[in-house]
C-alpha cells in the first residue's frame, strides 16, 4: 500500500476502529477444496477466529481488503476481528497486535508496517497459521503465506504509461514514500528498471522521498520541474504522493507538459483521474488479498495445506480517464466504508 499520513487533505477516507466481525454460513469453498480426503479435514463444526491487523485503519486500501476478508469469513463460518491503528507505524501497531494475540485467535492475518520490527512478536503466535498481506517481512520462514501485489510489475506498467504519454522521450522522476516501505520501494525499482531496459530515449533524472506527506511531494514536484527542463513524467508511488505531484504540476503551470502516473485507486485518485490532473493510476486488488488471506488461514486450520501458495504476487490494473468507467475496471476503485 501504501497510503499513509499526509499534510494535504485526502478525501473520502473514513477512520475506522477494529470491531469483531462475526461471520456465519457454510464452510463450503471452491470445488478443488472438496476433493481433499476426509481424514485431512477437521470437523466442520469447529469454530475458528481470525485476528486481522491492517497497515492502518483509515486507508481505503485496507478497508477494501477488510471487506474482501469479511466476505470470505462469512462464507466459511469464521469470526473475523479487524483492528488497526489510524497511522501506519510499527510503534502504534505493536500494542494492537499484542492485545489481539493475547486473545488466542485461531489464525493471524497482518500487514507488517516494518519488515523487521514486528517479527519477534508475530513469531510468538506459534500455534496457528500466519499470513501477511500487502507489505513484506524480511523473515518469511515461519509464515503460512505472504500475499501482496506484484509491485515490480506495477512499477513497470507505470513506466509503460509514462512512455506512452511522452512519446518515449524526455526525463522522468520517481517520488517514493519512506525508505523502509517495501512495497513502494519495489514499485520504484520496477519503474526504473523498465525505463532503463526498454526506453532508451528516456532518462531517470531524479528520485525523492516524501515521507508520506502530500505537501512535501508538492514542493518536491515544483523543484523538479524548475530544476529539470527535460522532465516529462513523474511516477508517484502512492495516492498521497500523487496528490502532491498533481498539485505541484498545476501550480507550476505544467499541466499537459509534465504527466503524472500514480499508484492505487483511492477515492482521491478517482477524482484526479476524472479531472485530468493524474493521467494514469496503477490499481491493486486489496479485496482479493483479503479473500485469499482468510482462505489460506482456513485451509491451514482444516488441513488443506496443499492448496496454499507460500508466496502470492497479484497483478495490478492500469486505470486511465478513458477506461475508468468500464465495469471491468471501475470495480478496482477502493471502498471507504
């Protein structure tokens, strides 16, 4: 993900607090699952609980992931408890995770806000399946599965979009979030790799870190435009970065000269695509991440381990002003409630 704290206002995001989401319904799943031998499957009457800790509780990306997880939990008859901090910060996430684990859930789904800071605590949950979503842990040896978007592929798609917008010439820049955010770092790496390997008339003229602040991305954009006359496209690695970049391009009267490729499909991104301040957005599928995470925890609990993939990288979707209203594309815009 992803979208963090910002100075500029980002619209349409609701602050949620975690609350138990009690699911009911049959434990039926895909046809491939019914083929498992009965000896490998625990009693259907067993009641399972899953603790789910998002990167933060206010980001529409994680709200959409929660909705996907909740729907799958209801289908499988699992009780899902979703609770997170309003900020994307391991210091804030740690006590929430600690409290939920003290309740001894059957399984854990967590988006780690740091690749290392939470590992020891998560490892203490050694009696049930653990699935990570969105972000990465450095040590994955103890995980049931790690599910995320293919961030390198997404960055490459952003590079392709910039090349299309600029005619394959000129300078490009990348605005990252923070150095320790694994997903956005991979997006930038994928973008730069694609530019250097495929578009030889394009040059990466600068990279910046905005500390997840749209206001900083704005001032960085203004400086980039003034300092690099050949600049034609800026890749903003999340919605807050895109918000600041889009504003900076407008403030410098560079709209139509400097293009913006953003990441994620939060409500603000939808607005920016519609008004033309952002030309392309690379969207993830957080609902599917949530669905798969619950599915894999359940599979582990009932002994269907052969159905679990240790590592999952979901492809991203390219959204433009031209295709954003198509049903096959618009379904990827994130939810806020």
